């Protein structure tokens, strides 16, 4: 079990490391792009727009968010193609975006063809059990697959009193923290697997943090949901404690779900993986009974919104990720405390998969490109502790914002489509991430990474 740092991080050391990372230095990797720091501005503007526009001008944002996303993305795209002449980097990001949308979109379509009918028993205790099952399932289907499959029945089983905390804790537990035990669970861990981290290494070393984080979040949810349940009118409580019934329709789509999950492991030839995912989605959509789609209120609006916004996000975050990669060499030899908080903080606003890879490169050095060397490096307790801190930070902090991990924004969009009131970007952070998620993250740090 990995539960402690090599030594306790001195506050001055951590401050110096963060200062070096944030302010930069002349020592940067020569083989990576070095974009001007000002080119991070479009990414910041897009984040501000996503956070503030729905709050202050929702009607305008609903009509014009594609223009905002594409305009800011085009600024960064032009800078990379003309200013840096970095067409290969743009093609790399385009491939990552296509892979992301193929996975998210195909799981959205296939899960939309599976209708789970749930009636009764939406008590706080049953809800906790459901979230626990969802967390375990996230390690088999991935956080995206589990989220897409379970969100609609989760909303239906709580339909008489569903509110924002049901959606946010679903994102915390099923869409993020739950998937910390296998490479299938979350994209950062899958990147580690592709680089040479053994499949079961994550479960062997990260299960104590997973159990602690999940236990804390489930306990918090139980308290909040119990208060919500007691405040509900008597007729609502009686409906929710009625005899429980479960019924499944469209189970033929489980086959297409298996095809998508199997395709995740295909690397060559190029785009075969994505073609299989899209093919499975098309076959699922055409073979699913229309009544199942109608029962799920299925339409393509949520995936359209996610595709448009993340097109801008993938483009505008290139300078931030490349700048981080260029300064990765300055982070070698630091403590698990630094890796946990630095990986986590950046994962909450950047895509947590490339953030994980940047810090893995910093900790492993040249071994990151050689699976045999990386496997040997994992035998060293110091490096193993660093990698656990990086892995847990990337997965857990991905729940901090709607854009920290791919499923988060999709869950929000589907919940809104089902007329559930969910918090905006800032409301999510200040009403839920800071008072609920952050204390859990601090406890995990104190227990396992502080020393």
C-alpha cells in the first residue's frame, strides 16, 4: 500500500517549485513547442464565457456559444499554423478530439438505447447503494460509459425530489472518483497503461485512496440527501418508499457497448478505433426501437453542445499544455505533495489526461517513452509514490469543474434536457466543489501524501 511521501514537503520547497513552474525559466525541453504565455488568453476567455455567460446572458449564450467557441479556437489555430508553423501538433490535437468525441458520442447514443425503468425506493440509503454500484461499474465501463448508462435511471428514481445535489454528487462519484481502480476507469490511467504501467498496478496501489475518497463522498451525500428527503412532502416520501421495480429495455445495445469498450484498446491502424465506435453507434441507433428512445427523451442536443464547446477547449488549451510540457523537466525529484496538488489543480481546468501525461513525463524522465524502463522504475518505492499522487490527483480533481473530465459536461447537458435544475459553472465550484469535494481532497492528502 502506498500511503506516505518520501519526506514531508517543506512549505518553502513547494512554494519554490510552484513559482518555478508558474513563472517559468530558461531551462525548457528543446523538443517541445514553446508558445507565448499570452496565447493562453483565449483559453481563459473561453472558461470565463462558459462560467459567466449562462449566468448573466443565458439567452444570448444559448444562441451564440458556437460562435464564441469557434472564434477563440480559430485564434489559437491560426497562431499554431502560421505563427509556430506547428501543423503536426494541430493534427495531433485533432486526432485527440476525434477520439474524444467518438467515445463520448458513441456511448451517448448506445446508452440512449437502453431504458432502465425504476420505480420506488429512492431513499437516501438506496441512493447511496446506487452510487456505490455506479462507482464500481465505472471501472468496467469507464466513467463515461457508467455515467451515460446510469444517469437517466438515477434521475427517474429520484424524480419526485431530484435536485442539484443529486447531479453534482453523481458527477463526483460515478463520473470521476469511482473510476480510479483500472485503466479503463478514467482516460489518464489509460494513458499510463499505454505507456507501460501494468493493468492491475493502479488497483493495487490506489485502492486505499479510492476507498477513503469514495467513503467520504458517500457519507456527505447521505447527510445531504437525508435532509432533502425529510423536507419532502409526505406524499413524495410515500411514493419514493413504494415497492421497488426494475425493468430493462433495449438490452441488445449491451453488445454495441462491448464493441465500444473493446475498441478503446485498438491503437492501429489510425482511426480504426473511432470507426468501430461510430459504427456501433449508428447500428445501435438504427436497430433500437423508437419507443425506447422516446422513453429516454433521446435527442442529439447534449452531444452537439459538448462537441462544439470542446472543439474550442481542445484548441485553446494547446498553449497551456505545451507550456506545461516545456517546463516539465523542472519538476523532477519533487514530493508526492507537489505532484498531487499540482496535477490536481491543473486537471480541474485542463483536460486531466494530457495533464497526467505531462507530470508522468516529469517524474519518469526518459523512461516515459520506454515501457520496459517504466516498469522497472515502478519497482522503486519513491517513484511509485509519485505516480500514485499523480494518478489520484488527475482522477479526483477532474470532478472539480464541469470541464475537468469529459463526462462532467455531458451529465450536465443531459440533466438539463431532463428539466433538472443544475448549478452553473461558478455555482458548481462554490456551492459544491469547495464545501464538499475540497475537504475530501484535503483528507486524502493528509492520510496518504503528506508524510
